[in-house]
């Protein structure tokens, strides 16, 4: 069972810095040298994610704009993996746009520091979040059991993609965009879905839409057009056709069978 680990105050703290700028790496390495903190570096998001799974750092400093796998794709992978989802992540970025900052925070970062920055400020914020994480982990009596239900059932890449699709099931991103958001390409993402779920990305999404449609038909008073809109079909006629092909009955008949079971043929 994966449980939150409580950082041991007596052991050396490990920081993972993920950034493609040698100058920044050198600056922070020099500044951290007098401390007891150990600094490990990675030069893109994929390398950072891989090192995080192995090293289990106490905190991650993550750049946004990097080659191959950017910071947003990296944090999606980190948060989808039970081994790394509880590690605090602080974004470091030269971007000034508020939307980019908000995106980082929405994806699970605990803080966002704009470049150029004061090394002293970075040190103080690292200390604050290390202490906060230590206290939160110590106070956590139990962790949700979902990670123990099917350990290793899906990779972090597939889990991250599933989370994105579920977030806005009626307006799913294109396969190209989805793959970019989780740091891979369309071909590999579909291959992972086939291997781990037995189906393609959008066949999996279609089934999730049917699951949601059944819940809405059973538990709400939404009409068929509204249900169709909620699950991303838009046109009620197309939705009815697809639903009947999947379940052998129309959405109206499905709802009727649930509410008046004694009147089924």
C-alpha cells in the first residue's frame, strides 16, 4: 500500500531541480552548497519525472518551458503517479502571464516563482514548503485506498490522460493535444492505452461517455438532448443511435426500464 511518507528531519533533504538552463543550475547549486540540502538536476520534464520516481526527492523545482517534455506535462505525470503525487512542486518560470501561473497551480504546484528571482527568496520558500509538507504528512493518519486497489494497473501517462479526458468529457482535446499534455506522442499514447486498457484512447473515452450517460438518465430529469450535450454528442439523434448500438435500447427506453421495471417485456 502506498502511504504518504513523513520526511525525516534527521536525514539529508533532497531537492530535484528540473531546468534546461545551465546558468540557473549553477546559480542554485552554488547557493545551496553551504546548506545540508542535496541538489539533483534534470534537464527536461521527462528526465525529471524519471528521477523523481527513483529518488523520491523532498521537493521539486520545475521550469515550465523545456524541450521534449515541458513542466506542465511533467507535473501531470508526477500527480498521476502514486509514487510522486505527494511531492511538493514549485514552478520556476520566466513567463509573466497570469494564465500560465494559474495553470501551474491548478495542476497541483504548491508555489510559483517568476524569473529572475532572488536565490534568498527561493531558499525561504523551499524551507516553508518543506516544513509544511512534513507537518501535513505527519498529521495524515491514513491515505485514500485507491492506489492499493489496482497497484500498477495503468502507467502514470495513461492515468494523466484519463484525468484530462474526465475533466471535460464533452469537449475532449484532440489526440495530438492530449499526447502533448502528458509528454508523449499520439502513437505511443494509443499503444499504451491498448496495452493497459485493451482499447484506444477514444474508444475508452466513448465508453466513459456511455457510463456518464447512463448515470444521467438514471439519476436526473435531463431530457435526451441535454444528456447528449453533457456527454459530448450534441445531436440527440446521433446520441440515440450510438446508445442503441451500445446497449440495444434507446436512451428513453433505458430510463423507462429503470423507473418502471415491472413493465419491461
